[in-house]
C-alpha cells in the first residue's frame, strides 16, 4: 500500500494533537520553525543528522 508522505504526516499530526493536546501556540512555533529551518543554511546539517 502506497501512502503519500503528506497524508501520513497529516494523520500523525492530527492524532498527536488529539492525544497529547499541546497548546496551539506551540504547534504554530514548531510549524514556523520547521518551515524557516528547511530554507536556511542549517538545512544540510539537519538532513545529515536525520539520515
């Protein structure tokens, strides 16, 4: 079964918010921080760490 990555991340995100119930500002900070980090000079270092 092939599931698109965006759909899998969406499902994990929705379940995480429902089960853990973090504050909305924390979700916003994590999303904005991830978006900004992906387009920064630190992206290759993070990619090497993740792999």
